C-alpha cells in the first residue's frame, strides 16, 4: 500500500514538472505572497501597497528631521569670534560651519539609494525572490532576527552576513538542492533600519534610526552637525567600545576626501569632541575665517584650507597677533617665505594678510577729456608733450564711435544712432513734449497731433507714436552733430602732484594748447605719480568768447542745419551768413526757443501748479459740516479742479521767446539783434493758410485764413460759444507766441475785441466757465497762464480740447 502511494506521488511530481516545462519562462509580476502559503491574513497587502507605505514613512521621516532642524535657534557667537572682531573691527565666521546651516532632507534615512555590491545582508532586510522554470517563486522574504529567511517549498535559509553581489548564487545553490532547471533573480526590497547614537558637541544629540546604508556623514548631517563649540576635525566613530574611524570634516570640505567615512552598524556611536585650538585668518585670503588646528598645522596648511591668498595679496609679509602665555598680546611681522609658511601656529593667533599697494612706481596718469585715459610709463625728463604728442590724441573714443555709427537704416525711414544717442533719447524726450512749438511741424505734422490725446483712438495714437519716433530720431541726430565736437579747454589743464616729504598735494596749472605747441614755459616736466587732468568746456565755465556755441536753424531756411556761432555773432548775422530764408517763410510765426528760458518757465509752472494743489488740499481738509447736497456739490467741484490740475501738469514749457514782430513783417531786419546762447533753436514755418478756433465752441476746427477777417468772424464760423463757454474771457494766441485777451484789448484799444484782425496760425480760445469756488480763488486768468509761461496753442488744446 505504501509503495502504491509513493508511485502515485512520483507520477504527480513528474506530471506537474512537465506542465511547468511548457509554461512561459518570462518572470511573472511580483506578488506579496504565493497562494500556496497557508495561514495568511484575510486581506493581504500588495507589493504596491507595501512600497507606497514605505515611501510615505520615509517622506514623513525626512519632513520631520527637516522641520526639527529648521526650528533650531541660531547659535550665539563663541568667545573667540568676539575676540577676533574686537581686533579686526568685523566678525569672521567659523570655517565649515555653514555646511550644516541649511541641512537638506536628503540626509534622512537612505532607503531609496541603490545597494552597493558589498552590502551585507542582515536582520530586517527584505529580499525579492523570483524563480521560474521547474519551480515558480514570487516572494518577499524578510530576514528574521536569527538571520534566516523562509522560502516556500525550500525551507529556511540563513543569509545573514552574505554580500549582496553573492546572494543570488548563494540562494541558487540552496534551491538547487531540491529543484533543477530554473532561473532565479534576487533583488533587495526594503532595507533594514539601524539605531545609532550621535553625542557630544552636536546640534541635536541623541539616538537616530537610520537606513542601513547610512554612513557617518549621513548621521552627522541628520543631527545638524557640530556646534560652534564642537570640533570639525576630531569626529570619532566608536563600535563596541573601540574607535574605528576619526573623521576630519576639513578633508571633505577642502579636498573632497571622504575615505574615512565609514558605513554604520547597529549600536555605533558618533562622538563630536569639543573644539580644539582656534586661529583666525583675515585680509587677502580667499576664505577668511576662523580655523581649527590639528596636530602641528603650519601657516601654509591653514592658508590652503582658506583657499590660498587672493590675487591682490601682498605676498611679502603678514602680521601676526598672538596671545603670549595667556597674559599679554603681541604683534609680529614676518615674511611669507618658506620659513614663514612653515611657521607653526598657536591657539588664539590672528594672522592678517595685507593688500598690494595701488601705487605705481614708474607711471603717470592721464585722465579727463582725452582719447585713451589711463596710466603711461614715466621716464626721466618726461614732459607734457611727451605724454600728449598732438591734438588728435585728445579726441575721445566716443567721438569716432558716434561718427562711425551714424547711418540710415535699410528702409531709409529713420536714423540709426549711437548707443549714447539712444540713451539720450529717453532723457531728452520729455523736454520737448506735445506742446513744443513747431516740433511736429518740422515733419509735416501739425501741433494738434498731440493735443487732447485722451480723445483719440488707438490707431491714431499708434500713428502719432511712429511720427513722434521719427521726429525724435531726427532731433537727436541734430544734437549728435553738436556733441561730436570735442570741446577741449585749451587754456587750462592741471597736474596734481604729491610731495613725498610732507604728503601734501600741489596743483600745477598749465596752458594745454601752448604745451602741445612746444612752449617751454607750459610744457612742464613730469614726475612719477603725477596725475594730469584735461578739461572740456563743459567741465568748467570758461569765458563766453571761448565757448563753443551751436544753434539750430530749421524750417524755411535756404540752408537749414546746425551751425557753430562765431565769437560775438548775433542772430541776424548768422541767418544772413547761412543764406537767409526762403520766399515761403512765415516770419511772423518764427519760433525762437532757448534752453535756459525753458528751464525757468518750467520751474515757475511747477511752482504755480504745486501751490494750486496745496490750496485745494488745504480747503478740502478744512471744510465745515455740509448737507448731503452741498457735500456732493463740493466733491464734484473738487474733482473738476483736480482734473484741471492734472491737465496743467501734462503741459511742459517750451522755452519760447516772443520776438515781438509785427504781423505784416517780411524783412529779416525786423528781427531783434539777440546775443545767441548754446542750444538756441530758430524754427521758421511755412506760411500757413488756417486760423484755429478751439475751446467751448460748437465747432472747434481750423478755418481758411482770409485777410481782414476778425475774431468775431471766425467765432461765427465756429458756431459761437456754447452755454458752458466763458465768452467774456475769450483770448487769442497769436502766431508769434503772444496772447491777447478780451479784457486787455478792451482796456488798451478803442475797437472791440471781436473786430481784432487775425493772422494765419492765430488761435482763438473760448475757455469753459470755471466755478472756482473757495478753492481756486488764486487761479490766474487763462490768458495770464498761457502768456506768462509762453505755452502756445498746443498747450491750449490740452487745456481746452
């Protein structure tokens, strides 16, 4: 009977082996346990569940460690830091301490790092065992406390102490005792955790549960590293009461050497001893700081930790401050020779490395308005002319750069300016705003293009931007002509010289022009260390006769352009010298602008608007209790007054000077004999054919000029004043920039204001009735504002769109 049972079992084994031989030999997906295992829980966690739980636990552990490290209070400075600060005047950091100031969470347990081949398997490790062929195994086995695992159909196998790269052949040998013809794959699952102790002078001493892959450095980072009172150079790893490694963090920081970093085993103790001897390196070293000495460290070794001396360090000597016998302090100076670098340092030493002196032994310095400022070699009997051989030597580099970059772009629409010119555009663009007289007319665009810009559509605004862009480019090109001239001050240059005996400075002025020409009295002898400064006329105010002045003639001139004014030359002489005006020139509408006048007008306009704003704020803040209706009316009045202020702030002074010409003037001899200033501009417009009527009228427009027509005629063409128009304060801005108001005309002339005959480009303005109230009692008449600040028609169009 027993033999029959054995034969049946043998047949069943052979039959099952044959079926297994015909199955696919590819590895099936890993499951937590094979179904042949009995006595399993009702709900079996899958491999994905186990791995996810492990990752969540690891992440929680990392976040906990990072959170605890972040909550650590900052360490106070140690006594030696304060000691060094009292000596140097500034604080030095402890070398290497910042390595642990922001500890990343990657130094938490390392469960997701690839296992090294020499990893020793021990209790708590998980092995993923998969076999296929004559036997099917898909199993996660955890090493029990005895160092063994249980494999179904195989039994218990001891694996503790086996290297990871030997575990597969080791288990293959164990399984081969029962089965043949199979393939085997063994990998690591979850790694065991081990408990180690980090004690001594660390930020967070205590016991740590870390990955079995962790090393001494990992545990050190997890503990926050040594404190400022802990040693960076004597970190001991103790195992079973013996020191198996003495780690030096300086080797890691300075040399990248972690050869003494050891893998941790359960029960290991990491001990950080108190800090040892300290020294400080300051001055011209790449990493100044406080360093810990080890054994018999020399100055050269500590300098290597500090990254060596800087490029500008004076390599001849160093200064040592030393505590003598814990009693007194002494200073010593020694050369940085081989003996000096081999000098052994002592606890408490402070070593300072000096900077190189900026002094040049054999050089003179040339600076200012010259082509190539800098230092030049000095030699005996050297004179000014040896340094500056000719006048071309003084032409600045930027002059030639601007000359070379001035060219039209391929489209021929605008000018490509130098970088300086482009930067100047951003600065100069605001000086000639929308109300700049004649600025747009120079490009065939009337001044009305910028007026009332709040009421124009986007397309018109883009078109205006392109026109303004082209205008600014052309304006800047004209300015470039002036700036390209090197305005040297030939009458005055200076040598700055220091007396080595008493260290006093002396100025030796000389005539630059005569020195270059070879005048011995001005061609001074130079000494080593001299500083020669060359000035331009812009650097120092020179007599008017010596100044270079430029004026721009634009519009209807036979030779419009930028001209340099001859000494003592006046406006009329300059116009005649350049060819005069064309027959189409409208002399009465000539616009003469001056920068000094513009600055004065803008200053007074800003002062006026600021005082007006202060008046509004003062009255608004001091209102008494009002009814609801009165309060609403007062708010509306204040809003209107603030809108008026906003319009006034949009206006920019033009610098126009009224030439006071008669309306029928045609000859140049009627021009005032003005003395010209640098930057003056005269724009001669083409004779216009329109008269403008703007403000509170029914048809604000430009009308054809007809000789003999009066203010009343053009007001009727515009439909007359609206109900909101203040007809009694109507005024005219004449083409020459002057202003005539109804009130002033009635007082000075017997004829009525409406009978005043107009000229081409005159502008009739009907202002809106303004309820000044208590707030704007100081507001001047509109005619006064326009005339006093010479704002012109363009500004009026902004105020009265």
